[in-house]
C-alpha cells in the first residue's frame, strides 16, 4: 500500500513538473515584417503546351531582395532537362505568352547548365529594388542558338503582405 502511494506521488510530481502551468516561457514570434519571407516572389515552371511530348521540363523560380540595398536576386531551378544542355533564361515583365520586355540586361543572367541528373540551377543579381507589385515571369530558352523557342515558363506570384 505504501509503495502504491509513493509511486502515485512520484508520477504526480513528474506530471506537474513536465506540464507546469506556472512556467511561462516566451513564445516564438514571427514578424509580419520579415523581409525575407514577405518579399519573395515564386513561380512554378512548365513546358508550354505546344511542346508537350517533345520537351517536358519543369522547375521553379524565385525573386527576392538581394544582400545589398537596391539589388534583387532571381533564381532558377530546372528539372527533367536534357543532360549537358545550356539554357538562356531571364526575368521578364508581363506573363507567359504576353511579354512586356526583359528586366535588366540579358548579360545579367548566366546560362543554366544541366547536369547529368537533368537538373540545373542559376541565379542573377540585378541592380534594382525588388518590386512589390506587377506582373513578372521567368522564361527559359532552348539554347543560345535557338533562343526564340521557350522550353519552360512560369508566372511569378507576388509576395503575400
């Protein structure tokens, strides 16, 4: 009987110490002003319908403030591309199929080199403040010799404020 009471007392003490209602640790807070989170644009890239069956690239793109004031980083990640391929890519104003011009200069965007696994990544550091509104898209071309053919495109979704 005594051992049952002792066991009950020990279990009760353990339960109270682990769920102490009097302990008030500060909660983790996420600020709605988090520049890195609330200013990032995102896009899912896909091959245009007219190339379905011939090319089936996919991937993602993002646009976010750069490390220095007045700069913007645009990044690209491609998948299911032909290994060894070199693809020009750029950020444009407008939407896929409705191009209002490139953002920055074409030379600011390094070629995306596809590895053996069919994946490629690239990023560009543009000298401009990251937009907060507007229509933007990332376009990936077949090659430098065939840059009129778009093999992947994605409309950027604006950040949530």
